[in-house]
C-alpha cells in the first residue's frame, strides 16, 4: 500500500511550465509504494475555457518531463503521470468551484446530510447552489466534502 503527499517545491518548478502551455497547475503529488514511485501532475484549463484536448495534454506532458529532466529534483526512477482532474473531482479550492458554475455538484455537510444542485456562483468563502429552484449559499467551512457530478441525458435547455 502506498502513501501520497503534495509536493510544494515541484509545484513551484512546474507551475510556470504548465502556464506556458496555456493551462493551470492544479496539484503535484508523489505516491510512494513498493512499486515504482509515481509523480502525478494534474492540470486544468483556465476558468471559462472549454477543456483540454489530447494534443494540448500531450504537449504539456512533454514540457513537464523536459523540465523535470533538466532540474533533476527526484532521486531514482519514477513514473510521471500528467492528467486532468476527471469528471467527478473533489472540490477543494475556490478555483474548482469557479469552474463548476453552471454544473451539478453534491455536497456532504458537516452538520449531516447532503445537498445536490447546480452551482450558480462561487466566492472566496462560499458557493451558491440552485437546489430545486431555490438559491442556497453554503460556506466552504460548512462542507465536509464536495464533488462535481456528471450530467447524463439531454441538457436543461428549454
């Protein structure tokens, strides 16, 4: 079984490399296990952009690999994974919430229970969710966990 840690120095090294590709660095984590160590670099499109195509992801992956080879910050061999956060990602930063405006989320509240709805707005301290037609503002500190949700079927267009 492995353990995972966030790597601040590598985030500082890789943030400008990812930015040069027109993307934003979400996280850099190292996973240690009995097998070969894994360095996971998660990138995302800027707020308001549609997403990341496979060519752009391949380009940023090559740029990250080149920067790591040049700086040589990790002793020994490791696997490099450059990816996007995924469809049902955990929402832990204000930027994550900003990217979810207009999309569905599910929130587990610290006080108990769940709230599901569409994100209307997000600020530094809270998110406003449309829950069954009613705007509900929830402070991030009142959330135990929050995830984006995949929306299946036809859109909500009238």
